[in-house]
C-alpha cells in the first residue's frame, strides 16, 4: 500500500486515537476532519437500518462508500422478494422468508454443508445470469420494445 493510503478503524466509542489489532482506530468526527483527496469507508455493521443511516451520513459528508466482495460472498439482508426472484431463477443463492430466524438458521446450515465448489457455482451462476439479463444494452432494448412497440 502506498504511503499516502492508510486504513483506519472508525469507532465512535473511542475519544482518542488508539491501536486495535495493529490498526489506528479513531471516531467518525476525527476521520471526517482528516485532510485527504479521497476518503472511503467500508461499513461493517450487520444491522441494515444502521448501515442505511451510515451510508446516508457518509454520502452527505462527501465520503465514498467502499464495497468489497468476492465471487462467493454470502449476503444476508432483510428484504422481501416476490415474483422475479432472480436469485432463485439463477440458482445463485438461497432465498428465505424475511424475519424468520429458523429459516435463516437453516439457510446458514445449508450453505455450511455445501462444498466450496457448490458455493462457487452459486456465485458463477449469479454472475452469468446478471451478464445475460442485466446488460444495459439488453435492458434498453427490452424497455424500448415495451414502450414503443406495445
């Protein structure tokens, strides 16, 4: 990493700069006050409501949100997906009823029981489905057909 790039932990519980597992930890106001050409934050909080509020605050403060995912990332969130469940169509993951802790536990167990190859296949399926179905040119053509040829 170049000298002008530094990773910090941001924790509003700290009032002075601290070292935690080898990284400098500061609070948000200290981070915001730092001079930098660009700033990025990776939000590592499970609660989707808090994540959303933080994302809005970062955006309002002109700070970029940094998203890091691997092909085999497991994403869990509280959403309701009805018709058009692309995850199921693509065989790219497991969808369950929202707010059902038993379904969440079963899904975690199911993923845990999968081989790395099976998990990677879900990631690959999702990528292929997205490339096939969500290419901007294809979407524009479908929309054009709906709007002008219906």
